[in-house]
C-alpha cells in the first residue's frame, strides 16, 4: 500500500500543478495514434456522411478490427496532404 504524505501547498502552486497535469493529458490524447470513427470525424471537422464517402472511395485509409473501424492519424494526414485538403493547415 502507498504511504500517504501530507504537505502544505499554496493555492497558486496547486492550480499550476493541476493545470500542468490536465495539459499533459490533453496532449497525450491529441497524439493518440488510432482514432475511431467519431474521433476522426471530430478531428477533421467533417460530417458523418463525408467521412463515410471518403472511406468508401478510399480517399482516406482505414483499418477494421472486427466490426469497428479505426483511422491511423498519420495515414489520414498523409492522405489529406496528397489530396490538398484545404483544412489541413489547421489540423497540424
């Protein structure tokens, strides 16, 4: 079992520690390699029908794991770069 240590910490220092931890977690989430359908749609800022169309026309690559579909972030960005997707600058 972990030992519990109590320390005195100022309000500003606690806020900075929390802010730093949240920022770190958000960056880790943003760097997630594989994205599901919803995450990819939100990341690209497109509708469900647009992502379905791009998937069915092989505009962007995807992978299946059983019935689930995943998109590799690097592969999606490369495919969009190759197709001159206008919003690409905002994604990087």
